[in-house]
C-alpha cells in the first residue's frame, strides 16, 4: 500500500515532452549504406504523417525486435489489410 506520510524530495520537475519540443528537420543525411525514405510516398499525406516503404523499414529489422501487445490499426500506420 501507498504510504502518504513518506515524501521524496529528490523528485525532479516534469520535463516537456520530446514531441512538444521537437522541430521539423529539413534535410537529413543518412549514413552510407542506409537507404532514405521515398519522398514521393508523402506528397499528399497529412502534415505530421509519413509513409515508409518496405525496403526502408526492412533495414531496421535486426535492430528493433520489440513487439507491442496493442499494435495500432493498419490504417493508422498507412497500411491496408491484405488477404
């Protein structure tokens, strides 16, 4: 149970969200051997939304292996269900 009489004076103040303090990067230089996203995929997308092709995402398969228990619906990430 939570003890309301205990206080912690070492709690740091809340920092602003990284999303709230982020900025748009105009020009990204990718390391040699890393393919960049296809710009034509995002010509008509909503601001703040991006589409990525399979080839770009497959570059990171061996880096990111964590699964989520609640993945977003496919249409949220720009995909359509297939048979």
